[in-house]
C-alpha cells in the first residue's frame, strides 16, 4: 500500500510517500479498513518534530484519526461487515501503524459507524477533537446546564467542537479568538461572548461578563501564560481544564489555591498509550453519541481544507502556521477527492 512514512524526526519534509507492506488481520476480532481520509492533528506535528512515543520503533506512520470502508473482518467480528463505513481514533503514536495510509487494521471494539451525514474527510477530521472536547467539558469539568464557561481558541479544532457541546449542555459560552473572521465563525456556533484577545484583555472581559464573579469552568486549549492568566477568570471553587502541562517556570498556582480552584488535565491519548481497553471503549461510545448528534444536525465539524495523501507535509506546514479555524484532513484513494483537494 501507499503510506506517508516518517523515517526520522524533523521538519514536515521528513514525511514521504512510500510503498509499504499491506497490514494483515492477526486476530479474530480485528477489522481491515480501506482508508478514505485521515485527520491531521497538532499531536501529529509534535510527534514529527519531537519524536514519537516509541522512538525505537522507527520508521513510523502517523495519524490517529481515520475514516474508511471495511474491507475484511476477522472470524469473530460481529458488528461490522465488508462495506460498512466507519470512523475511529486509533494508532499513529509510533507503535501501531497510523492512518496516513491506504489501509489499516483496527480492533472491532475501537471503531464505530461513520455519521451518515458526513463525507469521509469530515468524519476523519472529527474523532480526536470530539473525544477531547467531550472529556474535557463533561467528564473533567462536569459542566452543568446554566453554568458559564470560557473556551479558549474557540475557532480551532477542539474549540469549535467544545462551543457546540457546551451549548448542547445548556451552558453560556464565552470564547477567545484572534480575528474578525474567527469571531463571526464562533458566533454562528452559538458563542454568547466573543473576545478578540489581540484587542482586549480576556480576563477583564470575562469579569465584566460575570459581574466580577468569574466563570464556573474555563477550558484552556492554549497553555503557557494563557493557563496562568485564566486562573483570574474563574470563580472561587470553580474549575479549569487544560490540555497542556502547566509551565511552572512562567507562573505558579498560589492564586489558584487561594481561590480553591479544581484543576484538571485532559489527555485523550491515555487509553492508547497505556493500553487501557475499557477506557478506549468508552471513547468509542463517545464517538457513537457524537455521530448521532451530527446526524441530528446538532453538532457540526468544520473542515477547513483537505490535502491529497502525498501532500501530508503541506498539511503540517499549514497547521503549524497557527490561527486556522476548524480542521484539516488528508484524502486517500479516491481520485475525485484527490482532484478536488486543496493543497
């Protein structure tokens, strides 16, 4: 099969299209999927530039998110048949083959049916951000109806999903953006307060919005100084959920402690990294629930741009440039998709 192979750590140019052996079904519960698209996520660019979680298992094929058609099934597979359209988040961390490829093998319990209303590229762009936003708001943050929430970088991949999930929960949503275009985008998603952080202090904007009290929950998708500044936007006894490890060389938690804040870390990769099958199965159930919401037109995925598989390096360059709204995806195998892809 054709796949994008990362033979060494480095700039996007280390991602090269190569011919590699087809993956094979090795257990009775595995499914062979002919991939039609793969999502491109920040974790992919970090693994490419810093090294995978399994540096002794190079070369690697990146890509956690995939969508495609079942091509073959193991003898004990019960819920899927050849021809089923599926999407999933599995592989791509350096050990198991990722989805920047034409084929992949996945355990049956870690895939679910693709939302009927989405094309393959949109579906492939969705799993990681759906799971991340769901776990951050609903599991870590325990978001309740009527609460006020701040979501940083609301136009981004995780952020634009988080806004919609928060609104579905009945929360009031404030979000930060970097441009007028992104401000209009998040307003369409339902954001109640939009803060252009380049033009105004988001801390003061939140305190004004909440009559000085602070939000019930803040979701930090940015990290660094933003995490420590966010402490001052949250009410006493409130919650902060962050996707990034706090950098204590630039701040501390003294004021967070004084405010008695609950701080949670969200890393949706934990089940894959630690082979926690029950937890990964829970994430598959999240994708099932999100597929229903998507098909009921209650949740949308913004696919900003697609690239042919061979142009994976260009997709990494665009993602690393920052400031982009929505998601990116690689389209695979389908000549029509390749011809329509914007590289």
